[in-house]
């Protein structure tokens, strides 16, 4: 099951809640309620996803949600999306990496990826026939390594 928590008391309403907590929010330097506090909760018969799933399983759940979002944007706007993937190889096995990248290719997304394990990141790309541009970032410097690294 998926449930949505609005981040504020919907019976009171956002404007009324913000007005009633204005002084407290000022004292703390941030708002205690609002859309930025909204959350999606996932629950299976075994319990809450945030307690029952491994880090990799949570990552796959989030990726599935993001891919659905990207697909909707692509269908409605007919535009290319830009996706940032931070260390995809950290918690996803190679099969999951390949499925993710294949989905992003089908959506014609431009993908920027970071990795600590270059070969592990390149393997699924080569499997899919993708020739990536490769850049190495170190101490604020960027080096193009496309010709000799990929």
C-alpha cells in the first residue's frame, strides 16, 4: 500500500496552520509544516517498507517511482529529460543497473552518472551498446577521459 501524508493538518488547512504557527516558525528559523514535509509511505503485509526493505530494495523502489515520473513527463511534454545518477553501482546489482539504464535509454534521457567503480559502471553501458563520454574529476579539475577510458 502507498499512502500520502500532506505535511500539514489537512482538516485545518495549510494557510491556517502556517498562520497559527508563524511565531514558532520564526523562532526556529524554518517552517514546521507545509508541502516540504509531505511524505509517501509504503507498506506491505510484512510491515513498513522503510523498516523491512534493504538499502538496495529501497533504492529500487525509489528508482521505480522516478522512472514512472520520467515516463509521465516524457509522454506529456514530449521532451528529453536529464537524469543524475549518484553511484548507481553502490547498491544495485548489474542486472538492475542494466534494466535502469535500458529504461533511461528508451525514454531518451540524458544521463550524468558518478561512480567510484569505473569498470562496474561501464559494464552495463557496454552491454547496451552505449559509448559514454567519460570525465574524471579530481581536486576541482575535470579531465576528458573518453578516448582512453571508455
